[in-house]
C-alpha cells in the first residue's frame, strides 16, 4: 500500500480519537462549568483538524470524496465504540452490532463502485 492509501486511514483514526474526546469526553465531568468544557473541547478539536484535513488532502489523491467520507464515518463508529466502553463504561448491545453491520454494508457499496 502506498502512503496516499495508508496515511489517510492512520490520520483519520488518530483524529477521531481527538474528536471523540472533544465531543464526548466531558460527559464524565458533568459538575464542571459548561463554558469550561466547551473551551477545552474546542482546544482538543483544534488538533483533530490538524490531522483530518491532511488526511483528506492526501487521501483525495487515491480515494473519492465519498470514499473518504465513508472511511471517516466507519472509523468514527469504531473509535466511538471503543471509547464508549472504555471511557464512559457503557455496554455495547446486539442492536449496536446490527446497526454497525448495516453501516458497514453501506460502506461496502461505496467502495464497490458503480453498479
């Protein structure tokens, strides 16, 4: 695999870790002032952009925009699933797995190409 094929995947994984913490990490700190959590989340998201924008710029050399967006969404779900279990202590249910499988099916159609 070439750098334009692999770099977007790796960059999007790391950027999603940042963004997931920016959007949901504060839920464990519900006693902290909202303005503080917004500012902290914004600061975390700043670094996410430094990874996501290059991921898409590099990836667009070999992937379509639809493929990049699909890749982003699948990675987001995978990162969020791990995050929700490890950070928030939530449980994944069969419904989650069925929903993720349906989304994976949609991703398959995007990467498969025109019918």
